[in-house]
């Protein structure tokens, strides 16, 4: 496809791509704001200040929580499984 044709705003594929990017941006920002507001409201209900440690007014806490979740879910678990596997005795054996 011709790049000049894709950059024209009256081309349907360009409109679709811009629309999808707009929807994704809205959903992502809306999720971040709603999680932040929920944490702030829960903090006020429980008489504590809420997330204040990362960024101004704790705005980056949700982003860093998502990064931490993605990093921990993609880490290899074989070493941890090997070290924890083996016979487990919950009750003392009677001899």
C-alpha cells in the first residue's frame, strides 16, 4: 500500500486505526484513573492517606504495580518448583 494513501484521513483504514488507538488510549487511561480513585477512596474510608509513595499524589503506583505483575508472571518458575518439590511430611511418622 502507498504510504501517502494511508496518511490521508479520508481513507477508511486510517480512520479505523486512529479510532482504535483512541479507544485503547481512553480505556487505558480510564482504568488507571479509576484504580487510583478507588485506592484513594478506600484510603479515606479506612482513615489512612492512600498511595503517596510513587509519583505526585501516588499517580504512578498503579503503573508500577502493573509492571511488577507483568515481570513476576513472566519469570521462570522451574528453579523455584525444583527447590520446593520433594516429599513433604505434614504429620510426624509413627514408628
